[in-house]
């Protein structure tokens, strides 16, 4: 029976249908050992024997079946091939779920460049040769999964020459090329020199209705998203009004009268009833403070006036005495 493949895929910019919860992918890959095998047209990376928690809407506890790294992507991204492509194959309920990650080179360093750097120089040079990665520590696929949006295709088996099998119920997640994994430019040299680029399998365009797009994607990183509206771990503390009386006692619909406005049976805000009783004490305190300040100022003014009279008297006494003496002589 012939295999009517859908993938590899030719992604076309803007030609997709939005999808959210219907194609939600969550992941948390555990730390694992790493064994590399040169399969001529791809690098087989056995790095998934840890505890993995991977789910897609409708499919829980997906198992990792294989991890392949291709020299040049087999999927085409907006008409072009990425420098490399990492494809993680999962098995779930008799079908495959592929996660395709475009890889581009960089001169910078981040989590994914360090992930690749831990083994790229150890790629076996001979076909079918294997190599245990000796210096890999905390080797987890979490470090190479982009935190970004992705495309989703339901019913998309790969071409038979890729030897993934032919299952019309296979599903593919392809990360947006604007959010690729990064590999240092010095490491991709090992891939180019030791893994042959696969050719002869043209990509296929996918119709807009079949190519779905999850704009939120994996932006939250590893693990399941916590719903902030659930309220788990919330501590409830009784609230009291200004008199110390508990609010809401006797029913959750009872609220403070002075903050209730129109609607839902609420009472209209009344100035004399709701505001004035709290405004009068505030005005009284302010008035008392102003009065105290006024009396202090008045007392200081009288005190300064007395000092001025005494000073003038002292200055005037010698002058009077001098004028009296002159008159006598």
C-alpha cells in the first residue's frame, strides 16, 4: 500500500487557521544520558531515558521514540531550509506526534547552544558508529524546546523514505521559524562534515484549513500552565468595617453600604448617610490642628512684640539723658 505523505511540509506565511486549546502542547523532559549514532542522513540522539511528562490535547503520557538531528531542515520554512532541524518523535495511542524544531546558527550563547555544544564535537565520523557522550550533565530536551508559537497539523505522516512509518493519524508540531533553537556556528561544522544532507524529498504545501497555528505555544516553558483563576492555595481573611463589624456575615451578597453603588439591587450612594459621618471627624481634627497652630503663632507674635518694646526702651534711655545734660549747661 502506497504511503500518501503530507510531510515534509512547506510552510507558507499567513496561510493558517488559529488554534488554542485544541492543539495545546506541554512538556517537561527529565535529565537523561546521551548516546549518539551516525545514521548517515541524520544524527540519532538517544537522550530521553529520563522521566518525561509530555502531553498534547487528548493525548497524555506520550513516550519519546526517537530524536533526530538533520543537516539542513527537511521541512521548508517560508520557502527556505533552516541550517538544521531537530525532530522529536513521540508515540501515543498507536500514532506518532512529531515535534519539529528549526535550528539556526549564532555567535552568541544561550541554553540551546550549550545543549548542542555538549555533544556536537563527539558525533561519530563513521556511519552506524555509536558514541557515549562523556561530559553531558543534566542533559534534558527542555533546553532545546523554543519558547514560542508553533504550527499544528493533524493527519500528517512523513514520507516513507524518512522511515518514520506511515500512519494517516500522525500529528506534527512545527515551531515558528521566528523562534528557532540556536546552535553556535563553530558546532554546526561537525554536523556538516559528518552528516549527509538529505535530498530528493520535496516538501508539500498544506492548506490553510489544515495548517493550524497556536500563537501562545510554549511561551511558559516546561511544565503545565497554572491557571491563575483557579485560586488554589488562596487564604481567606475576614474583613471588617471601620467599627470592627465583620463584612458579609450572614451572606456573601452583603457588602459595605458606603461602597455600594447602583446596580444589582444596590443602594444609591447618599452623602449624608454614607460620607458625612466619616467626613466630620476628619474636618474636626484638621480644625483643631489649625487652631493650635494659630494660638502658637499668636503667642509668638506677642512675645516678639514685648521684646521689640524693651529694645526700643533701652535704646531711648541714653539719648534722653544726654539731652537733659545739655540743657542744664
